C-alpha cells in the first residue's frame, strides 16, 4: 500500500524499495581540513560516488560543510544563528562546486538540491521534491543535497534519513570519522569491540552506542542514531562507517562488513514522516511514565490522553523529545515531542479527562514492536 494513503499505521511486510538507490551522507568533519573545505577529500568522495554511478547505482549525495567553508571565506567564527545561516549561504555554492567539478571530471552532471525536513513532511512539497529527484536520477544526474541552512540549521543526518525513506532507497550510508558503533566505550576500554551488525534498532542499542560515543563526537553519534531510527523504522538499512575507509561505498554495496550495519525489522510499519522527524531529530530529555493502558492508545495511533500520565521523569521543556514508558516496564513504548515541559506537566491538575492530550499522533512514534 502506498504510504501516502495508509494512515492506519498497520504493520505490514517490508515495503518495496529501489535497489539501485542509495543515499550517502558525509559530515563536515570528514570533508574539511584546518577549518576549510579540503578539495582532496571532496574529490575522493566525488570519485567514489562517480564510480558507483558508473556501475549502475543511483547515488544521492548529502554533504555538509557549507557553514565551515562559509566561515572560512568570511574570516569569522560567529556562533549566533544568523552567523551560521550567513556562513551557510556563503559556503553553499563553493561546497556544491567542489562536488560538481569532481563529478564532471568523471563524466557526470550534478544537480544541487537544498531543502529542509519540513519540505519532506509537507505532502505537496515532498511530492514535488521526490519527482524532481527521481527525474534527476532518471537522467543519470547525481543529486547533491544539503539542508537549506539559510532557513534554519539543523542536521543532515536526519535529513538524509528522511530522504532515504522518501526515495525508498536500498541503503542509507552515514559516513563519519568513527568506524561505527562500539560495544563499550573505546575511550576507557582499549579492547572495545566494533559492532559489525545490529539486527534492529532499540533503546538498548542506543544506550550502548550513545555511551560509547563520548567526547566531541557525542553530538555527531547521537544525531546519527536518530537517523538510524528513522531509516530502519521505515524499512531502510542504515550503515555507520568511516568516510576514509578505502572504497567504503563499493565494499558496502558488495555486501562486505564495513562499519556497523543496522537492519530494519522483517516487518515494518508504514510511518508518516512528520512523527518520525519530530521524534528522532533530537535525543530524549525525559520520560513520561504512563498507565499501562497507554499501550493500546499507542498501538492504535490515537492521541495519548494526559489522563494516562502517572509521573514525569527528568527535566525538559515544551517541544522537547521524551520517551513514554508504561508502569512495570522500563522499555520505551513510544517516543515523541511533548508540548508541555516537565514543570507544567508535574503541576497539571489531577482531574484529567481524555480531552487533554499528552502526545498527539503527529508528534510521536510507536516503539511497541521494538521494545
Ligand atoms: N548543513 C550544514 C552545512 O552544510 C551542516 C549541518 C550538519 O552538520 O549536519 O554546514
């Protein structure tokens, strides 16, 4: 069934995919040297993507680095939102040009696409965007995507995952500076083992990986895990691997074990994109402990009434991401964006009826199948 017409969230078999489509996401840190875009790294990526395209794969490249390059060109390091937006607007064209030229040297045409997650969540925008991207792929043109940071800077991990879902890609390759997910913290455990394969994303895997990421890479790994959740819940295989691993994309597509591959479950729900985006664009900051009957609300994709709330754990603001657990079971049964902060929820009046909503279906994702 077509996801646009399947609002009932019924579980079903893994959905149809396009085996020749892959989304390759590369982060800023893998493309810059000394604070500026490194032409050698950009060219190596262009070469790798071009090789795939010549082999019949239809790659979509999502690359960050506009802000870093813009900052370099502006000679500043401002951190205010408007500084970042300006830097992105300055750096966007040089970033694209590096890939355009690298692909052109190998006989390929590149097309630049800039958009935001909201464009993918809006049905009309999504349909236009998808047809434009598919038209590019049909013409052998390589889409080079970045978030439209001049509107708002978020992160490309989540954008690339939403894109992989929209394009029904075979694979989302998240290329970064670490080799993958570790079973323990490599900073404190010299024998930390790289996990080659995860059968299905879960809160347990997330805890393990989040704890093992550490250091300056933490934010990066946390947002990668959000992307992995989105892709795999919607049926797309995700891989986290080192961008500088030789022939990493070729080896991944040949089925070699590189980095950490996270498989979707055998059956996946048809998810709407907006809840996926809202629930996984940021890590959870707290937990809503609910009455066990919350399970049936979530299973049915209904609004979760405020009346189900038993206790609030952690401190968070309205608009933050939280997990939902049911009394007696610590595993999250849903994750979503809560409209009220912990202080307001704790102070909410005891007399609650079903008219007061704790989480709206457009803002939460069921984790009942994964817990
Ligand atoms: N899109 C931004 C850039 O090109 C960065 C966002 C991210 O790091 O994912 O600089």
